[in-house]
C-alpha cells in the first residue's frame, strides 16, 4: 500500500526571509514540493533577492499560480508582462520582477528550481551540461517548428521510439522519418502540439532524461499529457530518443 505523506508548510517547512518586503516558505510531502512566496508592497527582485542570489537577474525557472496581488515581470530581453490573481505561469530564468500596488502578492510555485530560491549563490542550480543544453535547444526548435535546427541536433540515423497504438506509435528510424512523425503530430492537432520542458536530468556522459508536458487539441479535446524522453548522444548528435508516458492508454485514446 502506498504511504500517505502529509506535512504543514508553516510547521515543517523552511522560511527564507528576503532582503526586505516578504519571505518564502518551502515545504514538501514526499514527491510534492511547494514554495509559497509572500511578496510585500515594495518588493523587487533586483533589490530584495539579487543580494542573496548574487546574480544580475533571477536565474530560477518558476511554475506556479497567483493567489492574490499583482506583479510585473521584465525578462532580460526587455519584454514585460503582468501576473494577477488566478494566473498560472511558466516563467523561464532570466528576469526581474516587482510587486504592483499596495497589496502583497502571494504565489505558489512548484518548479524543481525553487528548492534553491533565495538560498544564496552557492545553492543556485548549476548551468546545464552540454547535453542538457542541446536537449533544451531541441525543445525550443520543436515548439517553433524550426526544422533546420532539429536537423543539426539529430543524427542522420537517429531513432525515436514512441510506445502505444496511436497514429504516431512505433520506431521512427532516420532523420527524415522522425521529422515526418513530428509533421504528423502537427497535422493531427492542427498545429497546436507543444512540448513543455519541466526538468532535465543528465549523467554527463551522453544520456539525458527530459521530463515534459505535451499539450495540444485533437478533435476538439485539449489534453496535457505528462511524460519524458530519454536521449542518447553520440558525440553531440542525438542518436536515440525513447519516449516514456505517464498515461499511455489515455494518450493513445486522445491521439487516435
């Protein structure tokens, strides 16, 4: 029988004070890890967290939900957007942010990176190794339909193994076959399919496990499917991708 695990973020969690204007509480129960950030009026990352993090912009990737209050985020490329109550967000590393108005902004964050948020430069997640960086480039290229970049990352004799019984299941052997399968995914979902990278795990020796959420709309049904890809590299080219899924029957039923 699976063990039930319960903890209380106030009682059992770790509280991390910001330089001023708020704090973060981090807690976990088994596989569930949450950060609840309370960002008080006047809070700004570049003045409240930068002295702790030791970086010029926030290098934490955030996945979360806004409970109350408002915040503006400015990415390193200068683009800005606002977060408000009820918003769900996937915020990549490389940004500044500040609270807007006189109400504290309270958020819950489930990103794997928050275990080191506001912990100091020594605790910051290290940069990707070269294989993780290549996989990250591949996800960006897939989502933008950048076939040219995908063609530089995948070996000519690459194999992608897709489990199940759907229209895209099977072993797709060779670069052309893999790219054709991606095209088929696009056709089946009217171009809505996206692979949202959650985390990357590497052994540093040419094997990378990419944890992701695949989303798209098929026959009027929108689905978010959890899964992963195990990448094997030869040199700096992907030689094999083995797909693993959390709900194979559900994925097959949706894809058809």
